[in-house]
């Protein structure tokens, strides 16, 4: 008979470490709260009948955050036989809050007090027997890290799998009485074993349950109870929980004489210091960036691009294809299409791995959690969380890992907002576009590149402020509590695993999409109607790509660049942003172009006014990112509707910004006042209105800072 075990506990209590130990899995363990967002499943390696699910870390079962909802739903509907509640033994009091809620579910529960090694080091003493009696369920000490007590724990889990116990005795006095009153008034249709739980949830004002048991009787019961206690039900319950927890702690726990974690506090006094925090952070980031992007990163990227995918692979494949007398078109597809396209993307991988390596170290040692805290105050002002900073930082390199990094943001709202706006930051692949416009149109003016970053950042800020006020992102701001894990030396396994997990999923996801799209693009570009017949074309003007381009080029006329070549370049930019320059090169008849495409600067500046060129640049910087990044957005949003909202918003926002810049810019450049100008003005006014209109909700989300 199989047993379904759910691992539940606070963030950072060691769930994933235990899960990996039990199942032999190699899930990513992070010293960073909120690393596990999806639930993960596995089997106990010593007994395959025991199925284990690692739930996201949560502080309570209230439905405030995505993690809480995922965990709650799973515990309630997932046919869980045993809840294995893991408690960070060095943080008993806070961890027990969730325990009280889990026990109320009426599902057999085993409590594992983790971090036994820390407890022993601190010389704390916990009376497990007494605690077990108080909680009404088995309590066992373990160390997930040192692998102590695990066998005993699992034996106990097996034992309780089939016992049903309702720990009604956990609350003393008036709260229990109040709950009993409510329970008595519940409709008899509710299963007996769930009644007590429903009573509590009803008392705590759970919307879903309230809707499912709608009767005036209950509402009046609650009212009576609240009146007699002179407080609202939620605080009565919370208060009762803490009163209970305090009494349990007093009975079962003795703080040791030794204070151990002070090293962490000492470092924090320095690192999160009001004055020093930002300079230290800037220094750390500069160093990471310097190594991974400027020096080592560039060397490895140049090597993969120029040597591996330039001098080694293509000639070798060429020789091989010649040897087997491969058809010309297939040869072209493989070498120019697939190796060229996929190679351009794979070229970024080594650089990304170096960056991921450093980020993994910062994350594992505990610094990243502090960064989020330091940045939160600033980012919260425009609707983002401090944790949005990391994705944006990574976004200057590549949007794919940036979008993936948003996973560490617990709040659903903040995460979605971050996913939607991160790719506004110019990534490495957009640099050639900026270089092209700056070089060909603005004679290499030094303000163009910084202005592109400024446009990107402004787009993030404006979007944040604007979106925060819309219905999509409305709702009570979830209070977000962030736990500062103790610093420790980064562990090699963790760092490598984190680096590999991010890197490999990039290769896999990006590789498949890029591969497919390069094949399609190559086909569209190489084939068409020429001399009355369909086949491979000599002149790209006859290709399918050009026919397609000509049908939709008009869309971009209001932005100043309705030319089909520019339209096609923007579309191929969706495959990879580097394609924009390469496509221009091909469309203007240069097969080989350098990164900035100096060869056709002349032709380009003849077909673009400076304003149109700038509008073209803005559009390409802000519109939907490349397919690889879109794939990441789809994956991280995990919801088709939200994916389209994000892509639609990005394209719409890019279009509007470019239109305003081009139309109003033309007017101030001595152009004439026309219909487009009016539209430009209206859009600008709408944009300003959306920015300054009063917010419907008062954003009172405050950060709480809990040091472990
Ligand atoms: P989760 O957020 O609950 O999944 O926690 P993780 O498994 O990611 O662990 C959080 C941190 O606690 C990691 O740095 C672990 O190495 C550390 N950790 C887990 N179990 C123990 C333990 O028994 N003793 C000590 N000292 N550290 C532990
Ligand atoms: Mg975890």
C-alpha cells in the first residue's frame, strides 16, 4: 500500500535538504527563502511505497501568497496520508505557528525538529517527549544535513500513516469554547473529521469556505462570539495560537547558554548598515560583473562564437557534408541556418554559466537575501519588490535567466510584474542594435547607448507605477516577511547544482525554440517565387519573407519606419535580437556583416531619418523579447492568459512609446501637425494620466526583517 507524505514547513527550514536525502533526488537547495515554488515529488529510496512531496515553504496556511495556496490546496485535496512537518529547531517559536495550523487539518502528522546539530551546538534543550504530548503527535529530532534521525523518522511516519487523530486538545480555554460553538452550528453535511477544521477556517474568515457554507446562522454565531470577546476573530485566533505556543515553549524548551550565530549578526551589522550597505553591494556587483561579463565572460563567449562556432564546427561540418555529397539546400540549412542560429545562442552559455556561478555563491552564502532587503525600499516605490533587482541585473546580460530568476520572488503580484518588465532592460543581444543606430545614424554619438539603458529603466519604472494601479495587480498587498538566513560558506555541490540547473534549462528551452525558428526563418528567407516558379531565390526581395514583410509593414508607418525591411528586421529580432542587424545586412545585400554592420551604414542612414531610427530602436528594445525569453516568460507565468498579457503589454507599450517619440518629435523638429500628431498627444496624455491617477488601494506593504 502506498503512503503519500507531504513535507511542509517554513521557508529555509531544510525541507529540500531532507527531500533530497530521502529520495536521492538532486533538487536545488537554496539558502534563500522561496526557492521551492512548485511542489516536487519523489519516492523514499529505502521504501518505494512512500511517496513524498516537497511543498513550498510557508509561514502559515492563510491564503496570502502563491506558496500558501499551493500548499493548502495540496494538503486539503491531495489525499495526503501523513504530513511531515519540518521545524527549524533553532527557531521553534516561529515555526510552531504553522504547526498549530497543520494539526488542525486533522491529517495524521509527524513533527521533525530539524537542525539538531545547531541545537546541540547551542546547547539548547528540547523535551521532545513533552512536546509530543502537547502537540498530540510524534515529535522527532533530526538533522537533514548530517543525516541523523532520518530512519527513525520514516519508521514513525509509516506507523502513523493510518491513524486518524483530531488534536482537539491543543487549545485551552475560551478559543476552544468559541470554536466548539461554531462547530456545533455547522451544517451536518460536513464530514465529521473536517468539522473542527472548518470551524477554525470559518472563524479565520477564509473566503472559499465561507462561500461554501453560506448560512446566516454561522455569520451570527461568529458575530456573537466576536462580541462576547470584544475583538475580531482573526486576531483572537492568532493571539490564542501564540499564547498556546508560548506555553508549549515554556514547558518544553530551554535556551542554551551559548550564543552561536553572532558571526552572522556581526557581518550583518556591516553589510546591511544604512551607510555601507549600498557601496558594499555596488562593489560586490561590480566585481561579479567585471569577472563574468567584462573579462572572463567575454573571453569565453568570444572563444565559443569565433573559434568554436567559427573556426572549428562550421568547417568541420562543411567538410563532412561535402564528403557525403549533401544537397546544397540542406547544406545551407545546416551550416547557415542551424549552426549559425543555434551557435549564436549557445555562444552566450559559457558567459552565463560564469555569471550563474557567482550568483549561486552569493545566494548560497546568504548575501542575496540581504540584497533583496537593501533594494526593497527603493523598488517598492514603483510596485516592484527588492527581489526584482536580481532579475533586472541578470537581464542586462540575457533575458532568459533574468525571467527565470524572478522565481525567487514569493509574492505572485511582484513576480508577475517583474517577469513583465525585466526584459525592458537592454540585454547583451540588443547591444548590436544600439551600436548600429548610434553608428549609422548618429555618427557614433556617445549618448545613444546610455540613453537606451535609461529608456529601459524608465520603462520598468513607468510600467511598475502604471500597472500597480490597474485591476490586474490590485488586491490587498500581501505583507511580505523576509527571513535572513545565517551566513555560511557556500557549498560546492549547491553552487554547481544551481549553476547547472539554470544553465541546462536555458540550453534546453532556448535551444529547442531557437532551433525551430532558425529553420523556419531560413526557409522563409531562402525560398520564394522567382521567374514564375517556386524555389530557392537569388534575390531576397523575392523571398516569402519579403512578401510577408510587405503585408504588415504599414503597421509601423506611424512610428516612422514603414519600410518592409525594417519590419522584417524587427520580426526576425523576435527569434534573437542579434538578428536585427544581421537581417538588415542580408536585406541590404551584404552577406557578411560585422557586429555593428558598418558596411551598410550609408544605405541605412539614407532610408531612416534620425528620429525614425531612434523610434525603431526604442521599439526593438521594448517590444516582446526574443523567442527564448518568451519561452521563459511562458514557463514562469505558467499560465497562457498571463503570457499573452505580458507579451501584449510589452508590444503595446513599445508601440505607444515609439509613436509618441516619433510623432511629437517630428512636430518639434519642424514637421507638420497631422492626424498622427493628435494621436501622439492623446496617447501621451493617457500615459501621464495612468501614471498620476490615484491608486485605488493604499499600498501599505511593509517589509519585515527577521534575523535568524
Ligand atoms: P527549504 O527552504 O526548507 O527547502 O530549505 P533547504 O533545504 O533549502 O535548506 C535551507 C538551508 O538550511 C540550507 O543552507 C541547508 O544547507 C541548511 N540546512 C538544512 N538542514 C540542516 C541541518 O540539519 N543542519 C544545518 N546546520 N543546516 C541545515
Ligand atoms: Mg526548498
